[in-house]
C-alpha cells in the first residue's frame, strides 16, 4: 500500500501544477485585456482551457476570452464564450460586465434586411441577351416581310409567274428565307434570355423581377420588359 501512495503523489502534484498554470494564464489574460492586447489575451485564455483549470478558473477563462473577442469584433465567438460563462453561473449573482457585453453584441450584430432585396447585378446580362434576341427577331421578320412584299409586287395574280430577272428572284427568295430564319433564332435567344433573367431574379427574395417578353403577331413583332431595371 505504501508503494501505491508513492505512485499517486507525483500524479496529484502534476494535477495541482496544471491547475495553477491555468489560473496563471487567466491572470495573464486579464492583464493583457486591461492593456488592450486582445489577441494575446485570447491566446492566454486558450492556454488556460487546454490545461486542467478548476471550475472557477474555467469560468473566468470563458469570461475574459469572450470579452477580448468582443473587442476584436468576433461577435459570434464572443457571444458563445459569454453565454457559456453564464451557463456555469446559474443561481449565482449576475455579472453586470458580461450582461453589458451581451447587450453590446446584440446592438452591434448586423440586422437582417426587412425591405426588398436589391436585384442581382447578374440579371442585367440575361436581360440584355433577351433584348438582343428580341431585336434580332424583329430585324429578321422585317427583312422577311420586306423581301416577301417586294417579291409579291413582281408576281402575277395567279402566283405562277415572276416578272423579273432570275438573279433578283433568287436574291429576294434568299432574303426572305434568311429573314425568317433570323426571326426564329431571335425568338429562341429572347426566350432563353427571358428564362435566364427570371431565374436570376428569383435568386433575390422579394426582388422585382425583370422579365423580357416577346409577342409575334401575323403582321408585327412586339418586344418589351416587365418589371424595373436596376
């Protein structure tokens, strides 16, 4: 049994030494805090917590680390430390310094926006794509209509004969087909840009959606934008 006590004595001495070192680190933390060296104060409290602090020393380490983090602007970490400190002191008198620090954290924490969020800047590009597609569609269908109208002026009432040179007929026919093709491509681009713009606008809750639209009628093409530009 004596041999067993001899083995326990160094272990108890080591534990006591670690607790004393932890208490000393908390003292250094307080000194650094008072001196305004907040980074070093946080490091000293971290050292105390890595040792074997007594419950009282652990509480003080949480408190002074949280206060130092508050001065460093680390609001979330500071709040966690100070709330941990308060949780270990349930039933004990309130710490006015800590309570004031928690109120300060609440006041300095950025408040969430309550109004409409600004429209994402990325929505400008898809809106421009949709607008470009609409312009291309309008230009294509105008070319198609003009070429078709010019060709009709040289076709007899039966629609069987074209009065003019073969080159002019070939040119008008090509322009008519190209205009119609450009119109269809423009519709596709405008539709893709519109969907893109709607998806971008949807990313911002409560944002005013900028959605281009395109309407093709029998004699004309209309293009517009629903919403507000940023």
